C-alpha cells in the first residue's frame, strides 16, 4: 500500500526537480526491504531519462544496495 502511494506521489511531482528529490527521499525512508528494491527498479524504469542520475545518487546516499 505504501509503495503504491510513493509511486503516485512521484508521478505527480516528476516535473518539478526539487519536489521530486524531496519526495524520493521521503519514500526511501518509509519503504523497507523488498518494497524498497521494487521502488528503485520502478523509479529507474519511469524516470531514467529525466531523473536517472538523481535517483542513483539518492539511493546511494541512503546506503541502499
């Protein structure tokens, strides 16, 4: 349920870089385990061209592997 909410929020703020980064960080803090891994894959599939580097850097900063 939380995973779906995080996806919806990112889709809505994807055109605003500052909001996107803020919501991405919040989502990473709220999700755990398998949901976090699924979220990373989904983010890269959805936003690779517009926010790919930001996504990789943000997940790396939160020590996600």
